[in-house]
């Protein structure tokens, strides 16, 4: 299979971007992002605010670091599902009007992650920092009305985790004095209850040694399993959303076509930092099983190198699936039709 040359792939995470060329198995480099602020408050209204000057600086720095002439290159940009339209419009405006890229395409991280695993059918669940998203894909086709987005993510788990530590009279100066990363503790020390029964299978208390600090430990009585529970029981934490398991069931059994459901429920992919918390796949499978026929068993996969998945998928799609120039948004398309063309050619 021949490939399309001169494709740049930018996987836009909330805090960093992975950047490289189409056809490559891994990004050439990763850069930190400081272009979007997100307002967090106790009502869990999270409002991304694009900072256009910083966004222009961000895209220009990518172009310069790659050492390319934009007019000769196509740009594939990854996105999260159901994000505000303004974000794509602003990106397109800069890519075409400021930098003059030859072509552009916008693709969902969930879809690209699934393609990176070699599958074209499945439910791709992205555990992001501020949101968790669910996208069902059947034979490369997205079911738009079945997409689910939960406004709860790693931030909320970390927030509950810290609140629990304070409640149990932990001295949080330990974290600053020893350069402890709450995000790392979340991914390595927290865990989910394996059972749906709230009266059994609680993880045992544990003491966690502090790296680089001799004879210093953090004692977890129940904080290490209570914090992640916000994903399954948001209302118990004052957040008026359905749990991730109910959204997953709704996506497959209420919003996806009947003919696709068996294939979807047996091909569930989890990726993102929170997916690395121990016990997630077992707990999610148990919760989902309660709502579906007993003859069907959910099959859930967590990829070990999940941070690379959207980039790898973008590399494959940009080089092989979008070989036909008509699939891309061209500079002339944008000049003629304006930003709306970005929503006609890309989901």
C-alpha cells in the first residue's frame, strides 16, 4: 500500500502534545502546552478558553521545530469528542490563514487510538484530565448520537484524593517538600474496588514509601480506593452525572444500532492516565454486566503504551487512509467555504 507523504501529525493532549510525521511509529518530540485554561469549580462546570495569541505561538513553534515549509505539508490534528466548535475553528484559522498549510484534517483521539490497536470496530474510552469520553466505532464508522462525554476526569480524582488526605489529617507539606507528584500517586497507588457490592472487596489499607525520603511513608486507610469512586458514583460526591458504566451501557445498548452491539460490547478499549489505576477493567466489566444480558460478557482491553495510541493512529490514518486529496480540507477549500468546511469534511 502506497502512502501519502509530507503529513504532520499533532496529538493534542490537555497538557502536552506529541508531534511527528505520518508513517512513523512514534512521535519525534513532545512539547508542553500552555495555551488553554480550564476553569474548575465545585459545580464541575469546566470551560475551556482558547488563548489565540498563545495558540498561534504554539503552532508556529511546532512548524519551526519540524523545520518544514507549511505550504508543502498536510496537518492532521487530534481532538476530544464534543469539544466546543470554536477550538477547531481557531486551529483551522491559524493553520490556513497564518501558517498557510497545504491541507488539514481533524480526527477524534478515540477513533485513532482504536485504529492504532489494529481494530476498526470497538468502543474507545478516553480517560482524560478534565473529561472522559466514549466513542463507539463499527467497521470504521462512528455512531455520532452514541458518543458520550462525562465531565469528570483525572482532575476530579486527584481533587477528591487530596480532600480525603486532608480529611484524615495528612500534612500535605510532605508533597511539596519531597516533590511528590499527585498524578503519579494516582496512577500507581490508587485502585478501584473490584466488586459492585459496596459491602465487600474493599482494598486493604497500605503504607506507601516516599521516594527519596528515608523512613517516610504516607498511610492510606481508604483514600486510595475512595477517590476513584467518583467515576462510578458521581452523585455521591455532589456531581450530577451518571457513572461511567451507565454511560457505556447507554452508548452501546440504547444509542448504537442493534446489529453492532455484540461486536461493540466485546471490544472495549480503555486508554488515558486513569486507565492505569489498578482494578479499573475488572470493576467496569462487573458494573456493565449488571445491565446487560447474562449471555454476553464484556471484553475490556487496556493498552500498556496508551499515551502513544492517538499519535500512532493519526500516523496510520494520515499516511494510508487519507491518501486521496479530496479527503483533506485543502487551502482552497478553506478559502472558498471558510471554517464551516472543517465540520463538513471531518466529524
